[in-house]
């Protein structure tokens, strides 16, 4: 026995012995590989019904694409709902009944009496007449009614005090009453003043119409006109 045989080797120096290797799988026999047959799908024949018609399919796709390009996009359609409204019919004697209310209010204004009808209803009555193309008749009726009361107011000055100063005070009061009354009438018939009067040529406003009527009937009363002019001239002389 030699000395080298007594020395411990690396494996016997404390390392555990290696586990045996796993058993190797046995290869399949040549006979099993020969039994398996690989089939290529492309080599299988297809039925005539399942074969794609490539030229026709391409033509259809090209036609669809050309149609989409040629047709512009259409805007969305709006839904419109039309309501067939029946035209409102006026009640019988609408114009006459409405004018009766307005005439009563105008008389109450000139006579300084209260009126039972509300001012808002009177304004609406004037608006209704104008909307139904009755503004011309309404204007003429208001002018005639105002002329009756203005004429009566100036005629009441006939035979009054011979004192010119007192007489002028009566004329001034009559004039001031007329201004207040025409403002109230214009407030009721404001819609008439802003529509019919502005749209019609050679038609004065209600205010100018009242002034013109006052001037007209003052000139038709010689006594009142003479006293008024004479009293004004004397007052001018006394102030110089």
C-alpha cells in the first residue's frame, strides 16, 4: 500500500455523496413514429361551395368603397312640428261694445267723474282694436268725442266776468284742465298713438290733436277770443 492511497480525496473530505441521476426516458419506437401521419390542410381538396370567389368579393368591396366616397355626408334632419291654429273670431259687435267702454271713460275724464272701468282694461281695449285694424275708426271717434267736450268747455266762458284779469284766470283754468285731460286720454290710448299715428301720414298725435281742437274752438268764439287777447295785452302793458 502506498502513501498516496492513505490521503483522503475531495469527495471523501466531507462532501455528501451525489444522488444517482434520474432514469432516462426511453425513446419511442420507430414503429410508433411511422404510424403518426402529418396532414397538410392546404393539400386537402375543398368543395366548390366553400371555395371563395375572390374576383367577385374584390369587386363588391371596391364598389362599396367608391359609393362611400361619392356620397357626401348628409346633415341631420330637424324635426319640425307645425301647429294649425284656428284664427280667433271676434264676438259680435266687438268694436261697438269696446268703444262704448272707452267713450264712457273719456266722458268721465272731461267731467271729472270717477269711472268704474279699470285703466288697464281700457288700455287693453285700445290695443285690441288696433290689432284688429280698427285704429283709424278709433282715432276719429276719440277726436269727435274730445271736440264735443272742448267746445263745451270754451262755450262755458261766454258771458263770464267782464273783469279781464278774472276772465284770464278762468281761461287759464280751462287750459290747465284740458292739458290734464288730454294726458289721461293719451295714457289710455298710448298704443294707438305709437302704432296707428306713427304709421299714418298727416295724422296728429293725440296731444297735438287736443291743442288743435282748443285753438279751433277758441277762434270760433269771438267773445272769448277778444277778451283773452285784450286781457293779455293789458297785462303786458302793465308790466312794462
